[in-house]
């Protein structure tokens, strides 16, 4: 009888906590959604002006987007106390205001917080343009904004996607707009079932399995098409040098020609490795609702990590096959970093950031006993 009473009490308490958290989430999110709706309306009103004043419209749209993303980012980090550990291979941090092609592994809906935090520090939050699934057009609030912002909305039909990519690149390149072109190169979120399917499929084709139990295989077509299109559009090579994990990288945003103008528009590729933990459980990401409803994500044991590896666009190899191989090599390195992060978590250590490119990136320190 006493056990049954205790269980009933615990169940009631859990229901009350859940209800209180849900009410808090509604209270926190509703003002942001109302603001997002207003921004969507403003973006829609700007659309007829794009033909006559594309660059001013792009800049105003970016400023509006920055205000939207900064608000939700502030909810995550300042209001709900998410502690994001960021590191990079760039001494002094990423070059401020530098345009880039951005690739990342895809773990959960909350991945965008990590990418946005890096973009915020680099001064590019409002310039983020995401490769998104075409089906997201129908998501309330979000889909309307994606469409009005001119985000590249893609499917799995290459003939259709090619036209969409050409549309996006045409405006960005011809007008030299600052941008982060962001793609989850695996094409879908990681799940154990998808990983098992990838292992099975790769075995039947004689190809190696995914490079980590926490990764899928990157799909090179979109990345190759992006890099190739940017090069074909007159993005000039640079003389700056690339880096590996252990070498340094140039902080130069772009080289300049004899006339003083920038000799290239998008000079970098940023490879972002995303990881999570909850206490000692590696890759345990919070549900999206918890990121807005939970009052203290850090106290709940959640940890968030992103490493940004910068590469010079000019140093990437030529040709489709070589670019595809380059992308796969990045995923091998990504798998090695994730294994080190997993080891640190399971040994009870702490992830160490390094936004100035110093040592200890991706390393762990034992907690004080």
C-alpha cells in the first residue's frame, strides 16, 4: 500500500512538473512566434522590391533574420542556460564577416543553435542561408520565412534541385552578397536505424562503413555542385594557405587585387562538428521543445559542443571525384573528433573550448574530485 501511494505521489509530481514546464515553454515561445509572424509579413512585403533593389532588400532581410535568430538564440543560452562549448582552428577566432560554405553533421533539431552561435561570433548570424528540405515550406511560421528569405529549398530530385541552386547562386554571386551557405551534408538527421542501414548498404557496394558510430555517410552531390558553381561564377583562387587539424590558418578574409577590390567572394569552407551529452551519455540531445521550455539545461546535465574547422576554398581539389573524396576525408576526421569527445564524457571529463584557436581544442580535463 505504501509503495502504491509513493508511486502515485511521484507520478502526480512528475505530471505537475511537466505541466509547469509546458506552460513556461508556451510563455517563452509565444512572443517569439508572434514576432516571427510579423517578420514573415515584412519579408513578404519586400519581395516585389527585389527586382528593382536586390541588394538593399537582401540587407534588410538579413537584418530582420538576425533579430529573429538572435532572439531564439538568447532564449536557448541566456534564458535557459545552455552552455555551448565552441572551438576553432583559427587563431583569434573566425574572420569577422567572412562569407563561407558551411557543412555539418546532423544530430538533432537543436543543431541550428550550435551553428548560429558560431555565426553570431563571426558576425554572420543574419547572413545565414540554409539548404532546407522543400517539405519545410509547409511548417507553420518557419516555412513562410524560409521561402520569403529566398533560402535554397531542395528535394531529392537533382533536376529540380539544380535549378534551385542556380537561382540561389545567381543572386549571391552576381551581387557579391555576404553569406553563410549552410548544409547538413549527410542529408538527414542521424538515427541508429539510419546508421545501421548505411552500414548494410555500404557493405553490399564494397564501400567502407560510416567513419563513426555517430555519423552517417556524407552525400557529396550538393557540396560538389555548390563549390563547382561558385568557382564557375568567377570566384578567383587565393594564395592563402589551408590548414589541417594541427596547422594554422590564415585569418585573411579575402586577398585583394591591384585595384584594391576583393579577388574572391566566398573564400572559405567551414566544417562544423556538432556533439551533445547529457551527464555521461554521449550524443544525447534535448528535444526541441525542451530547448525552449526547460529553465536550466545546464543543471539538467546537457552539454553542447561545436568545432569549426576553416579551410580555404582555393585549396580544395579540382574535379567532382576529388571534391567528393575531400568531403569524405572531413567526415573521417569528424569521426575521430567525436570519439575523443565521447571518451572525455564517459571518463567524467569536461569539454574544453578554444575560440582563439589555441591548444586543447576537442580535449577534455578531468573534473575536480
